C-alpha cells in the first residue's frame, strides 16, 4: 500500500511537466476527405474560413485530380472540380498541391508524366490555374520537365515568399540512387519560373524527397524549415525524416541536416510540416508498427524550439495508411490528411 501511495506521489510530481509538454490528441473520428483517392492536401483560403483540398482519385481507367471544399472547418468535404484527368495507360497525374494567389486565383501544381507500358517517357511538373474557386482549371505553365529515363520530377509544394514571390519546391532524381530537393521562384504568379536551386542533397548520394516547408516562429519570419525524407532503398538504407533550414526565406539553406525521426531498422518518410501556433508539427508514414512500406502508420511529432529537436511521437492512424498531408486550422488545432484502403481522410488533432 505504501509503495502504491508513493507511486501516486511520483506521478503527481511529474504531472506539471507533462502538461507543459503536451502531445496533440485526436478530436473526434476521421472524416472522409476524398472517395477513391490518395495523396490528400489542403490549404486555408485568405477569407479565413474556406478550406480547399485536392487529392488523386481513381476514376475508371483514369487518375483524376479532384478538388474538394469545406466551409465548416473540416467537418465535411464536398468535391467541386477536376484539375486534370487522363488514362493511367498513357498519363500519370498525381502529387497535387494547391495555392491561393494574392489576387484570389488558385493554382494547382502536380506531377504530369507521360508513360508507355511501365516506363515513363516524359516527366513534368505542371501548374494549372482556377479563376472560380477551384471548380474549373486551365493550364498555366510547366515549371519543370525532363525526358524519360531516371530524372523524374515529383511532389511539388507551393509557398508564398515574404517578398510576394511564389516558391515551388519539388524533388528531382539525378540517377536511380540519387534525388535532390529543388526550389524555383516565380515573380509573376506562376506564369514564368527561375532556374532551380538545390536546397538539399547536393554532393551526397541519397534520395531526398517529399518536401514540405514551414515558417518559424511565425509566418512573417524569414526563418523556414524544409522537411524531407532521405534514404536509399536499393542500397539497403531505409528512409528517415530530416530537415534543412533557411534564415532568409529560402535564399540559402543550411548544409547541416537535422533529424526529425529515424526508426531503427524501419522506414519513416513521406513527411509534411506545419506551424501550429508557436510549435512545428511534422507528419510522416512509418512501417515500424507494420505495413508494407511505403504504407504503414501515420504519426506526428512536435518541435517547440523551431525545429531543432522533435518529441511527442503520436500515432494518428495505424497500418496501413499513407501519403499524409497537414493543415493548421488555428493556433492549437490541425488536420492530418491521409489515405487508408483507397479512401482519403481528415483527422483533427488539438494541443
Ligand atoms: C479520362 O480521361 C479522358 C482524357 O482526359 C477524359 O476525356 C475522360 O472523361 C476521363 N474519364 C473519366 C472516367 O474520368
Ligand atoms: C515574428 O518572429 C520574428 C522573429 O523572427 C519577430 O521579430 C517578429 O516580431 C514576429 N512577428 C510577429 C507578428 O509575431
Ligand atoms: C547564407 O549566406 C550568408 C551570406 O553569404 C551566410 O552568412 C550564411 O551563413 C548563409 N546561410 C546558410 C544557412 O548557409
């Protein structure tokens, strides 16, 4: 009895620090974000209340980039439009990401490859534009392209820079065992693009990919953290999640890579990152609890020091889920978007 009492005392003493470093908890059940779909992504529009999402749907023999909208803070989502669609046999549209320009027009960047049989014959990152809130879409530009072979372009991510220009982050293979993180800029809303800077992976043979970028400690700060997966499966190196950092809104980036999560003998990858109030939240998939990589559990971790250290690993959904995205709703709650068994879901979490 006595030892039990002292145990309670010990817990009581621990409690204040547990409250201070609180892990996020799930609020309610996961909501359907997209039927027959994967790679869910969403943003909050400048009106402060509309959430606009996009995902890759399978429609018959096609893949289709479908836009969805929520006007109740993510409690439900309705499909509203199609960015692009095409037969899986000849075309591969996937990895969509949406962005709202200061003029209210929307952009969607996505991978838009040609293929014949199992081989890619041309790689593109395409940007389309919508002038009606995401219902109808037209071609705007192809900021990146490469002939077929090994130099694929993947997973675009769009972000406004503090000077009002537009930044396009994406991943580009340079060989079967090497991929780098790239950044191009546009000062005319996506109509024309700069050449690409390498922001991670230069000079090392490793597959850096699946970028996301967040400001810290606030959205007017020039300090940003870019998250990515890195690994080399064909060389027996599992994926793990790392960051690089800029202090000047992307002009240059740290050579130093900071670890977010690296499970022993398993993979962690396909990350994203957002700022939620004064914290950074990272999401990733991992096969440490089972699943056939790249499927597994979806987990989040939290940084309270601007991305230097990461803690509070929290499981959002167990195996087998994949391709998580993140959306901050306010300074204390956020959505984790993911695919499970061919349906895309949004799970709300809160600190
Ligand atoms: C498939 O893609 C083609 C070509 O873009 C389009 O005409 C057709 O409507 C699409 N079908 C479906 C079921 O999405
Ligand atoms: C944002 O963070 C910077 C530090 O990088 C600070 O100087 C600035 O005052 C902050 N702005 C707001 C609006 O909190
Ligand atoms: C960026 O460039 C500035 C000026 O050359 C330099 O002082 C700084 O260390 C660089 N930052 C990084 C992260 O490399």
